[in-house]
C-alpha cells in the first residue's frame, strides 16, 4: 500500500519515465512530511555545527532533531507548536528568523530606521545645498584646475 | 635555515615599514623633499622583503619541512604540491602573510603608476599604506608568526583542512584579498587628501581606477567563494549569509557606493565629503571583516582557529586605524567645499540616493551580523540571525536601488526633466513590466518574487538598450560602427556592469523560483527523474586519492532517451584529518545545472543521494564575472591609457 | 564639526561591543530550562538493565545530572573532577550515558573509574533533547524541588567546580 502511494506521488511530481520497476524511493517515508520538514528545517539552526541549518547539517544531533520534528509533523502539530517545542529546549538560538521581542525590535526595525534616516539626511542635504549654492561656477574652475594638475604631471 | 630567513625578512620588513610610515609623512608635512623621496624605495624594499618571506614559507611547504609549526599543522607529505602551496594561505598565520604580501603588491603598483601625482600626495599615500602594513607585520611577528619552529619536528603534518583542498580555494583567497586590500589604496588616497587638504576633483580622478580594480577583484573573489561553497559544501546552497560571507559583502557594498560617488566627484566635483567617508568605510569594513574572521567573536562555517590575544590585537589595530581616520575626517571634512550645484532631480541626486540605499543595505548586513553579539554582550540572551532575516530585509532595500540603476545613467547631470525621462523610458518600462508579469506563467509558475526579480532584471537591460541607442543617435559619424567606436569604453564598462547585475538577478530569481531538489534512496541500477532528466545510478567504486580514500558513484544522465552526461560524485574520507567530505558532481549549463551528491551508505548497498536541478544558477556567477569585466573595460578607457602612455614616455 | 563626528561615535560603540564580545563564547547557548522543573523521564539503568531511573527518585535531594558518553573527548577531561567530587561525597552525580554503546560505556567506566552512584542510558538521545543537550558533557544542578538551577555546558573544571557548582549546591542544600 505504502509503495503504491509513493509511486502515485512520484507520478504527480515528476514526469513519468515508464521505468517503474526500479524507480528510486524518496528518503522519507512520507513525501508530504518531508516537504514540511524541509520548509521548517531551513529556518532552524543546528546547535552543534558552526553555522548550518538543520536541513543542511549531517551532525548526529541534527539527525535526531529532524527525526523528532518528523514525528511531530506526523502527529499533526502546527509549525508554531513545533517551533515552541524546540525553543523551550534550546532557546531562541535555534531560530534563524529571530522572533519579534523587545530585544529584537531594533534588529527588525533597524534597516528601515536607517533608510528613514538616510532618506531624511538626503532630502535635507539636497535642500540646504540648493539654498547655500545658487549655481556656482566653482566646480568648473576646480575641474580646470584638476585638468591642469593632471597635464602638468603627465608631461 | 630557510624559515629563519623568512622570519628575518619579516623583521626587516617591519623596520622598513616603520620608516615608510613615518619619514614620508613628516616630509610631506614639512615640505622636505628628501624625506618624501624615501617613500618609493621603502615601499619597493618592503615588497622585496615580504616576497622573500612569502617564498620562504612556500619553500617550507614545498619541501615538507615539518619542523615549522605552521607547515606541520597545515600540510602532509601526501598532500599534492599545488595544495601544499595553497596551504600557505590555508590558515590564520599564512593568510596574514598573504594579506601583507598583497598590500605590498599594491604599494609597488602605486609607486609604478603614480608619476603624475604631486610628490607630497604620493609620499602621503605610501606613508599611510606603510602604517597599515606596519600593523599587520607587527601582528604577525608578535602573535601570528608563520615561521615558528616545532622542536622536535613532527614526523608528518596534520594535513590541510579537506574543505580547502579544492582548486577554487587555491585562487579564491588571493582574489578576495586583492579586493579587500585594494581598498587600502583608495583609503590611503583619501587620508592623504585629508592630510594635505587637497580634496578636489583631481583626487577623485586619481583614485577612481584604483578603486575600480579593487572592486573587480573583490567581485570575482566573492563570486568564487560562493561557487566554492556551492560545490564543496555539498548541499547545493550558494549564499548563506554567514558572518564570513557578510564580512566580504559589506566592503563590496561600500565599494560599489564609492565607485559611484567617485564618479560624481570626478565629473562634477560634488559629494566630496561623502566620497571620502566611503573610501574610509570601504577599507574599514575590510579590516572589520578580517577581525570578525580571525577573532572568533562570531561562529561561522568558515571558522579559523581562534586565540583571544589575536582578537585583542586586531581590535586595537582596528581602533587605531579606523578611529584615527574618522577623527581626521571629523577634523578636516568641515573645511571641504560643496562642489557643483545640482537639482533635486538630476543624475547627481539619483546617484546620491543610490548611495544611500547601498549604505543602508550595508548597514543592515552589519546590524544583522553583529546583533547577536550586541545582545550577548548586554546579557540579553543568544539569538541567531540567518538567511530568513537577511532575505526579508534585503529585497525591499535593493528594489529601489535597482530601479534607480536604470534611471540614473539616462538622467542628465545637474538637472533632469522627470516627465521627459518618463517619456524616454516608457517603452523600457512597458516591455519589462509586461514580460515580467507574463513570463512566469509561460514558465509554469507565478509568484510575486519571481515577477519582481524578472522585472528588475529586464528594467536594467531595457533601460541600458534605450540609453545606448540614444547615445549613439546623438553622435555624428558615418556608419554605426564608427559611432559605436566613438563611445568611450568607460561608458560601455558601466552598461556592462549594470547588465551583469541583471544577469545575476535572473540567476537568483530562477534558482529560487524553479529549483527542484530530491533526496532519494538509490540502489545500483535505480533511476530517478528530476526536471526532465533521468539519473541512473550505474555503479559505485572504491578509489584511492593521494591523501584520501573515496567511494565514487557513476550516474548516467539521460533526457528523453538521449545521453546527456555521466556524473561522478564522490564521498571522500581524508585519513589524516579524519574527516568525511562530499564532492558533488555537477554538469553545468547555460540554462541549468545538474547536481548530484552522495549522502550516506544505507542498508542493503543503497545510498542516500541528493539531486538538484538548478535552472540558471550559473548566471549568478556569470553576472559577477560580467560586472568585473565591465569594471576592467572602464579602467581601460582612453583617458587612463593616454595617461599611462604619457608616463611611459616620461620615464623613457 | 559635530555631525562629522557621528561616524566616529558609531564606530566607538561598535568597538566597545566587539571588545566585550571577545570575552564571550559564541558557541555557548544558555539553556531556557534553568529555573524550570527538570523534565521527567524513565530510562533503563546501565548496570542493572531491568531497572529504570527517574528524576522523581531524587525528590528532596540536591543532585547533579551529568550527560556523558564514551565517545566524547570532553568527558575524559572532566572525569577526574567528577571522581574527586564523588570521593568528597558533597553532592551525588547521576550519569546519563548519551547515545552510546553499552559495552563501550562499561569499558570506559571500568578503565577510568565510576563517579556515579547510578547511570541511566539514553540510547536514542530523546531525553537529551528534552534537556536541551547539544554537546556532551553537560551537567545540570537540580534542587530539592526538582528545579534546574544551573547548567554547565562543556567539561566541569576546578574553576567552575569551586566558584559555581559547589557554592550553589551548599546554598541549595541549606534551603
């Protein structure tokens, strides 16, 4: 029964080749579980390795955790519940997407604050420039000086 | 004996660097020509000494001198010669020597191509570079000496980290360092100009080619690092937002901003204060990157052995160099003039806006990279900031930047007419928008990100086409060829580099949108099909490498019954390092990569196998290469070649 | 002048953090379980395989729970310290043999000495996951109410023993 289901699934996702007898089996028993595991695991950090996701790591602990997550998926737990399970044991460190907390507010808002500050400074500078600099010929003069310097050095 | 010669050469180089870092600067300050004249021979002498040291370390590796601690730790008698030589920069001490060597290389380049510079300017530039080199030589001689002896000598070495035993790793670090360290030239130009008080358009014109060359190297270096991760780490990713990758990406973003800002300073005399800050920033970020990699304050896949003393030294060095330059900046910058005026809608303001976006992007990468450290230092807990964060933040920041990329080159200097711009670009926008919305449907899947990526890429290319067309029609000439030839190479370089970005975006968009992955269990004779390609697992053999044993699989790939290729992924076991490595087998193509990597042997002679079909992935690195070629084209422009020929004539 | 000092100010802040960062270990992840009840389990024992061990058996006592394995290098480093603690009898150390082969674990204990009154066996690593173990050796200090009071990540050395673990144990014992 299981084999039939696997084959049916493979027909659904990939182009059927006609060679049914020795088609390779997907590693996970249940492809839907594997797909969910994959989407979850790429956002989770493996603790023992230097800096790898749970999906990429081949460390034994990562394998155990994947097994654990697989079982939770099979038990129909939501993503939120699975993440809570891991965070309760290992802390926020396991999450590659830091959760919204007071301490991470600056992290999430930072880039947009920077953009806001950058944009404001840009507009203010441009305005002030226009006021203090009503079309000078200074730059032309400077440019000519540069040319002079260059040609002097070159000849 | 040879290691001692190398060690001694480093000590001498430190002495020379001391002289180079002081006398010429004093001479420039007091107008003493004989003191200034010290700079050039000192720089060349230092180069020779560091070259000797470099060769000595190379010789120690070549002859397997395991009485040298660094050689014993990073090589093995069974390691092939080319990897033994690459092992020079395989770990901390040696890569610092490479850093210093490349810095000296850049110094010599400055002495060769700076005849047109005023004496004081050149003396200051070389002086500043001498000070930087002083810091690195001191670092090496105090806490990271590659020539330390191991007594008694080890019978054999502990071998090079297998991850680094790869052709990509042989060239990736030198490329990357050429870029990192190359920004030291732009930095030295900026500091020299601040010291001398002559921050003008000429300064910008001089430092432009140097910055572009460094940027090209950095671009290629980062691309190679990414390509290496793709096939060597064995799980098919090409960018992980790892701290070490970010450390190389931040100077790239700052350097890209610098290139554009320098263009304005050169052409229009504007943004001087901003440009000089960017020059300081680009090099500071290179130094910061060095610190992050060496000190172990952040965990990374690329972790080097760490030592708190080393971290402290680099931090102190960082504080002195960057702190000192920023102090000088704060002191001198207020006196710098504003330069040419321009309208809020003009090429200048668009370039400035693009600069702001690039710097904000850089700041965000910095924030994300250091944030875990900030929280930890404040005792607020440990978090991880990874790809989901960077992806979320980066796309909205880059989208307007890339939109401006199409707009900027077509807008006039000083004052641009917005309605007229809209008219000129209406076709470009219409075509790219229409295609971007419809093309994903043709490809079989529509997501907003897919459309956005295609839109941005097409926008860059179509605006470039409009721009070139307008430019050529405005030229006078008989034939199209003469008209095209009349367009300066710098212009072609710019357009090409922009198209490189478009190619890169296509690569990223297509891979993220359409890649297919399969983890399967395969017995000999099994087949599996992915992306229309059928992989047949033909056989697996044992193999002996020079310093490893391997299991090599043979996968025959067919499409619609026709042969495509045969792939040989390997699972290697490096005996000395006691490490297992996955060597993926990849069939690269213009529109797709086929990727096979062997997982673990399973029960019953089967293997777990990971297969990918990755559409357009090579466009990612191709785009980077095109960008770098654009840069090279820009510096081969007539005005630089003329200058160089005049110098040659003057020298003869 | 002031706005030109801004980059320097930002840089100074970053350097300050980096300096503090140098003193920290980025690989040590603090456990969210400290201050919470020790997760319950029932595991077979190493020596008397038909019997089980559960933290409930330890109610009313202050004790240490030490995750170790015969394949783990750090465990060998901390082993003399554990032996010394066992000899002094100040606090009982219960072992959990984590993802190990029984035979090898027995040989290991015979060779280096056994500091544990009792060793439980976590073959699948499940209990380890419930305790947030991510690298052996790891040691938990558990109080009379069964609350985890401290987690030592990595080997216990003399410094940790005398500055952290023993004072804490004494304080908990008097409660």
